[in-house]
């Protein structure tokens, strides 16, 4: 089947789906949805329709971004919009479907939003939700809206039009278009994508490779996973365009094995591409051939680094090597190799289709376009977001994220994952772009964004991240192997109340040594959490070292819980919830805590509604 026929068939099927004369039910079955119980909701929905004798069609989709509402289900009756319902279980799902489909009662109080041209009074539109309104969805344009395992859905929404346009251009024209768009690598370093392609394209060796780096390993990051689960063809189309531009015929997707759903959907997508002639020889009738392979990684964080990733594909241990030579000159199997991350590639088809100037119209002068973030931590609305670069940090946290829950105060935001930095609350006006984050001591990274409230210890946080990076260090270079370990030992001592005033200067010296001496990005950026917390939260270090106190009440050797008898009304909730029965007291009389029994689990502190439990 040629592409014109395939596209015509895809559009016809997509139109039929839009005009379906029976209910259409979409269920988010990405990893976030499944973890929240979406499969149970899916079964309950099928069972309910059978029970009420209502015909309907089910459609699995990826994450639409509102992870805090998972499991999510959208129901569309003929000639109406999709109506989204969230935080579902089997019982709630049954009630909604029976009421909406059989009794024609929408149950508006449970509806989250509508999506489509039609509207329903009293229910906001998807685009009007505070979490969605500031977003611009380019890389995520199809996530949550199409069946990721149906290539015709992707094609009907404009998929592979970017490839078709690219194949009608000279490879150098494609590279010029990407350079003009200003797209920079979304994997962390922010290197200009068009320039990277140009270097690989000019390499004289006729055998070249293109690699998609899907080795997402940052704690709290799930952008690449969600994108691959929700719209794998956008990434694969970006790879084909890149391959044509630099002149290569073979590519690899390097993805960690702990992403089984993403791997399954990539395998399905590649099978469909082979079926419809989008891989192999004479793609789209042009003299262009290309093949794709999936390489499953074992989950080593260092394999996100380009040279370590290539060593892993070659069958060796995933360890970095010094650069130069850069991969564009001498990469996989010693051949010129171009490596882009998942989000970078997903932007490529949209740039080819919409034009470089359209993409460059978003963002700032030096940071063009949009960026996806996994918004996590102490924020009301967690999820997957995509915003124009240059947006203020406060807008992401307060408008999109809804602010900090439970009336707590915002303390800091960690950007860039374990190698990023902690930005304090008083920098909420900071524009989120490559330059501004670097100036603030942090990095863009791949897009992890973790919000921290007042109960977060800013000495314990870098200790946590250094525990991760020191364990993930491959050990090849001494500054990383020993430096991260020594920094972690010092932080352990400080959190245990065994720190010394000179430890702060020692930490700063080791930070600089590791940053300048480490072989690869893991070691070079590992000190960032320590450096930024020393820069913005030094008094907390001093409180741990000099006063032997943890102001946030996290470092257990440095505090104890006590009850303020003036505030305690003897409600007894803390006593009932205490797992070790350390809270004592008569009803309606002030309670007390037996210190020798208390495990400092914080249960009493968290359940007290009268702020009568003190951290001393």
C-alpha cells in the first residue's frame, strides 16, 4: 500500500471514529494509569456496558498529563464531547457509566472537563483547566488522544507528513530547517540539534548510525517513558528524518529494560512501519533505506551518557570514554553517529510540517520552542506538562501545579534530576530556560521538576541524590568514584550530628575537583545538589553542624517530637495513629510522648490538626 492510499484509509477510519454512533470510551493505560488501577477500571467499564446492554467502543490511550487524577476515563456519546472523569475505582466507574449512558444523567459533580467542539454547561473545557491553559503541546501533541498501537491514528493526525516533506528536500535543506528552528537537545546538555546533525552529515565515512537515547533514569522523571508509551511514532518519524538528513541507513533505540510498556509499543510501531513500507528499502517511494533496532539497557544511569551508551550497544560494559573524538566523527562501531533524546526527536516531525519559524516563535531568544517536564513532589497537580521555554518557575508551580498542598510553604524546586540543583522559593520569577537555570546554579537536565515544601531538609536532599549518583558511578575515573563517595560520607556525618565547621569548606573543594576532573557528565554534574544547597541554604548546614539541629525535622539524630500542652486538646488522634504507642494521655487532656519509645516516624506530626506536635 502506498502512503497516499494509507493516509486516505487512515483519515477515513479516523473520521468514522469521530462520528461513531455509539459511546466511545477512552482509558489512560500508560504506566501511571496502570499503577493507579486503570486496568481494574477498564474491566469494570466493559462489565458495566455488558450489564446494561449498551454497545460501545473502547480505546486505550497513553497519559494525557493529569497524572494526579489517574485512573482517568473519558466517555463520548454520539454528537457530544468527551467527558473526563478522574480518581476512579471500579465502583465509581460503574455508577458513572450507568448514570451517563443508561439514565442520561452526567453526574457533573464527578466530571473533570470536556474535550471536543461541543461544550456542556457547568463543566470546563480541557483547554481551560488551570493545569492545561499555560501549556503548548508540541512533543505531546498526540499523547492521550490516539491509540499508540494504531499507526493509522498517528497518520490521520498528520503523522509521517514531516518525513514526506523531508524526503522531498535535499538533506542539507533539512538540516538548515532544523538549525533555523533553534531546537536544542532536550536530553540535558542543550546542544543545538541542527549543528549536531550537520557535524554527523559532513563526516566522510558512508556508514553512519543514528541513536535515540531513551535511557531515562532520573528519579522523579517520566517524560520520555510517557511519550514513548503515548505516541511512539512521533519519535520514530523524527529518527527517520534525522537519518535521511545525515545520510545513514541504520538506527538504534537504547531504552532501559524496566520500561516494558514503552518497549512493547515501540516493537508494535516498528512492526507496523515495516508492514506499511516506512522502514526498509525505497521508503515513501524515495531512494532512502533505513532499519531500526531496539537495544534494551540494564538500567545503569551512566548509560545515559553518549559514549557509555554506545559501549553498551557494542556489548561492552557501559562506561564513558574521553572526548574527542566526538560521536559525530567516531561513534558506534567506530563510525560517525548521531544521538538525540526522545523529546528532541518527537519535535522534529512537527518542525518539518509546521516550519522552523513556527517552532522558533515559542520560547526565548536563545531557548526556542517548548519543554516537557515531569512535575512531581509536594505540589497539588502532579503530571506530565509541556510549556514554552521562558515561562516563570512560579507559574509552573502555582498555576499549572496548583501550589503546595496542605497549606505548607514552598521551600525549593529541584530541576534537572539528581544532577540538577535546588532553586529557592524566592526565585519564583526565574525564567525556565537553559541560560537562566544555569545562572541560578542548576540545569535543565532531561526535565525532572521536583517541588519541595517547608518540611524538606536541604542537607538531607543532596545526601539523597549523592547516594544515587555515587552508587551509579561506573568507577572509571577517580574524581567521580572517590569524590562523590567522600561528599556523601561528609553529608552522612552532618546529618548524624557529627559534622565539623570545616566540613563546609571541604565540601566546596571536593565539589570543584569532581566537577572539573570527572570524565563524563555524571561526575561533572553530581556536585550540583550540594553546591546549590550550600549557595542558598547554608544556614541549614550550619544549624546541623553548630547547633546539632535539623530545622525541618528530618535528620532523626538531631531532633525529637514533643507536644505543646497549650495547643493539645486531647483529641487522641496522634495516640491512636502512633504505630509504637509512644503517645500517652487521657481523653480531652494534653498528651505527651515517651521519648525512649518514639521512632520519630512523624505520624503524630502529620495527623495533628492543631499543630500541637512540635519538632524540637
